[in-house]
C-alpha cells in the first residue's frame, strides 16, 4: 500500500492517535488524510511485530474507533492537537 511521505513528527502523532481508544479512524483521516487501511499499514511498518499484533487485537471490533459504530458522540475526548 502506498503511503504518503510523512515527517517523523506526523508519524509519531498518527501512531499516538491510533493507540488512543477513543480517537476514531475518521479523525486521523480528517487531520492527516490517511484512510484506515493506510493507518494499519503505517502501524505495521513503524512498530515491532509483537506490538502491531497487540494493537490490531485491541482495535479490531472496537466500536470507539469507528464513528458509525459508536453509541455516543457527546462528551468524547478531543486532544488540543486534533482538528
């Protein structure tokens, strides 16, 4: 999968947002233009294999990572760096 050229600070921020349970993939897409599959590819590239497997196990099926599956919108945490 082709990933856009990202600087190290942007990569660090995407990884941080991907690890956060309540940050949906759509927020990452809005801020950085990366679709969910691109975030997964970036995480696979940037993390150790065991860390990536742990992250994928955590994220798979998690309702909070997908806005359409959430049963709440009000009161969600929003980082000051997030658009």
